[in-house]
């Protein structure tokens, strides 16, 4: 990811990905200018520990930046998850939710999370 430091961030914490057993550690990399998003898990989910976000939209607001993206194939093929995140400009935290889109694998649900800025 490229750009200047205030528009690029790495955020860490743990999330419960719908359709998986339990919480897993995560590192979320965001480049607001590109835009680009990477999701790195502490263990492989859906055959990979790194996922790149697709269909990224960025909305810059006064107190936070809103970043929405999708992952496809996590935790199994055919499952698309919508990630909606708010990156705080005040305290460097991220508040987000993962929402499973309808699918044939019958994976469902949503999961909220908070992350802290790591860099």
C-alpha cells in the first residue's frame, strides 16, 4: 500500500467471522487513497490467512472515515461478506461489522468488532 501515513493505517484486534468457530486475531490494513484493504488473520480461514477487500468504497467524514468492502470465499467458496468499518480520526480505533450476504452454503449472521491502530 502506498501514500502518506495519515491515509494508511494498520489496525489489530480480534473478530468472530460468521461461519467459523471462534474469535481470531486480525490485522486490517487500509489505504484510503488507493483505495486498498487487506485482512490478515492469525490462522488460515477459507484456505488463506490473507484476504484482499473488493468493491471498496471510502467516504471521508469529519470525525471518521467510512470504509466498506467485501471478501469472497471466506470462510468457504460462494460466501460473500460485506465489511462496514468506521476509522476514527479521534482515537485511532475502528468499529465495524461483518455481514454475510445470502448464499447457498447456508452461512449466515453478522459480527461486530473493534480494532486498535497498530502503527
